[in-house]
């Protein structure tokens, strides 16, 4: 490790490879490598990315196969970062500020412990590759649908809300997520069809009138089918909603 650091300090290469050295943390000397554009720290035992934000010239970072549990907010201020590989770590979530990495083109997050993705990923307007397979994701933020992605990998997640047929197809996934961007398509509809069928003159119409809390009146036999909507205002999950009953009152059946 010491020899590699000394060599890098002397030669000032664009790429510094400190992979597979059993590092427990990022060497302090690394933070002085302002000449570095590509930093490889893969296959170590690093648990923190603290301090890397000072290397403002970084274009590519590979910290795969480590023990990283979180991404510092300051890390998200790197102004030129284009490729970030955080695969095979211990990430549970990303900071919302991840959306500030405006130059990011490739984000690899496979085989972590991510339970959710931030909606701010939709702000990564240059992102072409997003790989999040092998995590604990139950859903994907619809904002991903606005990205110019060429590759979107989401396999091996408990994505119960996604149709299984589109899981492995980038374009189908993007089409689905784009469709979710329309707020109207996400608005729940509270509507019930109520069909009343039975013999003639047994009180089907009167029963519906009772449901509607209408004043008692003389009824006549229904001819054919009478279809009427009525609306009840109710409370559901601490929200006031309008529940529509679409009633079908059939004439007596022989």
C-alpha cells in the first residue's frame, strides 16, 4: 500500500488503483491526490467514503466489494463525477442529495441492502446506466422514467408492484415508469358496482332506495335495468373521500 501511494504521489497518474489491499479505510494520503480523475478502491474492507469530496477532479470511482454502509452528503457535491460503482456493499439507503451529482452517467448499486431509491434520482439528467439488482426494493420511483437510460437493471428485488414480464427489459420498464409520471394515472378511484337481482316485486328497488337514504315513496315495478350512481362521503385512512356506488337495479327474473 505504501509503495503504491508513494508511486502515485511521485508520478501523479490520472488513475490510482488501490484495489485488493485489505484496506480498512481510505488512506489519508489519497485526499491530497488532486491530480486523480479515476480512483479504484475495490475489494477492500472500507466502510466510509468520508473525505473523498475534496478530490473535485474525480470522474470515476470504483468502491465495489467493500463494507460501505452509507454515502455522505458531502460526497454528493463532486462536480465532475460520471461513473460510480458501489456494488457489493452494505448500503441500506442513499441520501436524497444523490440527485446533486448532475454529471453522473453510470450508477452501479447491485448487491446491497437498499430498501428504497430516492425520488431525487430523477434529477440525474445525464444518467445512462442504472443497476440496482440484488437489493430489497419493493418499488421504483416513477421519476426514473424521465431519465435517458440505456440500461436499467432491477432483477432480484421483491418488486411486487411491477409486472414480472417487464423486469428484465429496460425499454419496457421505462415505458411503464413514464406512464406513472402522469399524476392522474396515480389517483385512486373509489367506485363500487352494486347489482341487485331477484324475483319480481320482492323489494329490490326499495332496498336500493333505503341504501340511498331516500324518503319513502311508492315504487313501481322496474322495467329492464335502472342504472344510477349515488355518492357517499366517507373517511378512509384519515382522508375524506367520495365513494361512488354504481347501482344496477334489474327487473324481476323469472
